[in-house]
C-alpha cells in the first residue's frame, strides 16, 4: 500500500468515525444528559448544558465543514507529496482521541460511544 493510498484512506476513517457520532450523538445526550452534567463541576456543567442542545443535524453540519476544510489538505498531501498541513491536522485529530478516552475514564457508568 502506498503513502498516497493511506492518505486518501484517512478520509474514509474520518467519515466512518464521525458518521457513528452523528448517528448517536442526539440519543446519547437525551439518555445521559443529567448524569453527565451531574458529574462535572458547575462551571463546566453550564457549558455542557448549552452544548447538549445540539441535534444530529447540527453536528452533521459541523462535521461537513471540517470535511470541506480538510479535503484540500488531503489532496495536497496525497497528490503533491506536501504533508505538513495534513500532518498538523492529523495531530489535532490524534489529540481529539484523548477526549474520548477522558470521557470513558470520567464517566465510567456512561457508555460514551459518541462522547
């Protein structure tokens, strides 16, 4: 498998991951809102309460915007061999993984598929 193929496959992985979140985010919030808000400090709970008003459609729009911004950098990396911005974005996405790990650790009793 070539580097070019791996770079293009990143888009597939990105979409699969976010598709799962789009599908489950709204039902997760409805099911777990009170439990999650009750487990965090008040300052954070106020922010979460506002964030928890998001619908799957709104979340999908945010994902679409990320996708649109990221596509040119995937193209530049895959087709032109210039990887700096692509790798910078991937570093941010990698760091995002730790938000998922953190939610699993903090909210042990809540299944955080879309956390």
